């Protein structure tokens, strides 16, 4: 039986990685050199970064119901040498469903219990250097549940996370206040609210 051409994956070009060589392995990441062939069949090299186990990440867009407030967090990020305002997020453990990661990380970072409503495809946030993919997971958080009335976060050692609850019409002013404190922003958070017309 011949293969159905309609079901065959389509590539937009001829560039592809031939091999990769490990240059350095740290506790959480790996620096690698990629050998790849470009569209003109020229051999080229590129350096990039893998997460440990090439883990994917989830970005958690959580809203309290019925109020509609968003759950945002601020924490210090050493590579940026800055406090960063962002959505809750986390790495997917090997074999773990993205939805499971999202509900676990929301609880650990903020103390809130949520229900998954929607999951995006896997997306690249910085493909020029990083192989990590991220998926947006939208969660609904019932603020009338007992667990969500007095949430208790379970931050890991070294995590000092501040949680904010903001109505959509408070986002712009809140971001301006954070900027005045020299807080920086995760691109995914800022882009999300800009696309919503809230900035």
C-alpha cells in the first residue's frame, strides 16, 4: 500500500541539523555545538543551550473566577540580575503531562488550585540560542473553594516568590508601578497583555 502524500510531513526548506557536540554540562543546562546543513547545502556550526533532559516548560495563565483577576508573580532571576514580573511557570518532568505540570507548579508557586481549560502548542521563546519549548496553559481558579480562600504556597528552597492578583483594568497601572521599581518583565507576560489591549 503506497503512502498517502497528503499525510506526509512537509518541510519548508532543506536546512537540518546533522549532529550536536556537548561543550559543557552544568547542573541545569548544557551548551552544545550544532553542525547543520543550510538551504544551499553548506556545512555550518551554531552554539545553543539545552535545558537538563531537554525539558519543556509551561507558562500558566491563571484567572480567578468569578472575579477575573490574573495571578502574577515576581521573583529574582540571576541571569537577568533583576526581579522579573511573570506568569507562574515550571519545567515538565520526564513523562509528565503538561496539564499536570501546570496544576502542580501553580500550587507550588502561588498556593492556588486550578483547573486546566486550554493548552497551546509547543512554542519557542528564544530559538536563536535555546532549544526549550514553552506551552501556555490556561487555568481557571475557583476563588470560592476553601483551598483558594487562604492559599499557601510551597516554594522550593531559594525561591522567594511574591504573588499578585490583578484585575484586567489594573494591569497597565500595575506594570508602570513595577517599572518605577526597576522590575523587568518576562516577554511572554508583556506580550500576552499587550495582545489583550491592556497595555
